[in-house]
C-alpha cells in the first residue's frame, strides 16, 4: 500500500480566479488596505453573517484580540473559554491582560458546556467566548442563558465555522463580536486573514481604530492601536473564495454524510444537534475509550500504512500547555481530557474523490476494526 498517494488532511483550493484577482490588485499599484478590503467586508457581511458590520484584519488571532479590546476586556477581567481548542482562543484573552478561565465541553459536540461555564463564573467574570469547534455551532441558547443570568458579554470564536447556523441564524451573529479565520486550512482563505462581525457600530469602530494605530483620520490617533490591517491583495483572494465557499460546504456535508454511514460501526461519528447545521471544518471521530497513546497509534497506522492524512485537534488541552498552564483551573475538565485522548480528524475537504472516501473508510475499518 506504500505506493498509494497520500490523501491530504486538508487542501486549500486556489484557482485561476484567485490568481487573476491578485494580479488585478498588483497591477493597480495600490496593494495595502483599500477598496478591495471594503468590498470584501461588505460581501462577507451580506453572505455569511446576515448583514452585520464586518471588519477585516490580518489574522483570526488579531480579530479575537481586537474584538476583545474593543469590547473593553482587559486586566482584572476573566473570560471563560474552552480548553479544548486552538491556543489562539485563550492567547487572545491573555494578551489583553485578562485571565482566560477554562471550562469543560459537552461530549457530543466538543463545545463549551453551559453547566461547566456556570460553575466557572466568579465576581471577575466579564464574558464567555465559545468556539464553534470543527464547524459545529456551540450551544448558544444555553450559553446565552448563563451569560444573561450573570450579566456576561458573549463573544464567538467562529474561526472554523463559516456558514454554520444555529436555529436558522448564522454563527458570528450572536456575540458582541464573532471572529472568522481566513487561514489557508480553514473553510475559506485569504492567504492569512480574519473577519470580525460586529453587533453594533461602536464595536466595529473600535476594531477599525485598533487595527490602524488608533486612527480614523490620518495622524489624529484616538486610542493606542496596532497595525493589524488586511491588504487588498489578501482581500481580493478572499472575495473570490467567498463566491465558492457555499459550494465547498455542500461538498463537505456530503462527504461527512457518506463517512457517517461508512464509519458509524467502528468509531463514534460526529453528531449534529437538532437545529444546527455543521460545516465540517473537521470531521472528527472518537476512538471510544482509547488512551492518547492508543489513538496516536491509530493515527500513525492511518498515515504510514494507509496514506490517509489525518490530524489530532487537539492533543493537549490548553490549560496543560506550557504557555497557558498558569491559568490552569482548580477543577478537573474530564470531558476535555477524554476528547484530547480519543479524537482523530479524518479528511473531509471538498477535493476528496469517491475513491478517496472509500480508501478512508477501508483504512479506518482495517486499523480500528482490527483492534476492537
Ligand atoms: C485558526 C483558529 C484561530 C486563529 O486564526 P488565525 O487566522 O490562524 O490567526 C482561532 N481560533 C480557532 C478555534 C482556530 O481554529
């Protein structure tokens, strides 16, 4: 089997139109933030977040950072986040001077568990920031209720969830702000980039000021800010991708439905909660009861023996990372620990062929089925 081509775990799709768009901007001679960024913001708003004002920045992490700062988060505040996510979620909180407080997840969706969030609330809690992990919406009703009870702001890390909906409304349209990443492996890309969907004009203005040295008018700096601007080159790529992402999402869903059927007898396939649409940034299964080492052996065999690219998102809970361990909670996060040991993300991206899907299913049966 070693002569088989590797099925990549993820594959950004960059076509002729993206290349032509970059060329058009390059030839214009104006490449920094300008009209392409403004058009991208307007089109993204219209297509993905129900018309909310959007502000483009140079990465998803910058989007979280500036969204938090614009919302007034800083030293002395606590923001409740999941530990089972990419480190950018908690990093952005810590960089404002606030304290990330880690809560546990629900076993089915891998997303923040409102009951665990409620337990983590203290006098200092200012906000809760769920992640719509893997493209499945977080429990916005449950979290909204906890936030309302305790007077907390709600923010959304929608880095992985372009187009996912919760009871008919798009993710990114619930929080004070919602951030989408445009990194190449995400469901759509601008090369690098982030988009901040804002609940009101005040937050949007805050993010705009912070991304541009605190200036609305040149050299009339109003606040201390950064340079986190998106370039017109990146926006031009993003605008083209925006015209394709809905079709790609349909293909991701169809691939996931096929894998659900094919794999449900050997692994725990990702459930979709009622009222939610999942956009399958990742197709993440559980090897129920596995230790981290047993799961790692499955990953190794899939990659090396069957040439099926796959990933573990995320093997180490954030509160166990060297960088974030000082924020480790006193209480245990048992579902976080279990997920970190059991999960494997299989390829689900829109470039997969029917033959690839069949190879993935056969490989999982061979590797996991053999051991069970
Ligand atoms: C990718 C990602 C980010 C950060 O986005 P970048 O564009 O890479 O900075 C933040 N949160 C989550 C959950 C992500 O997956």
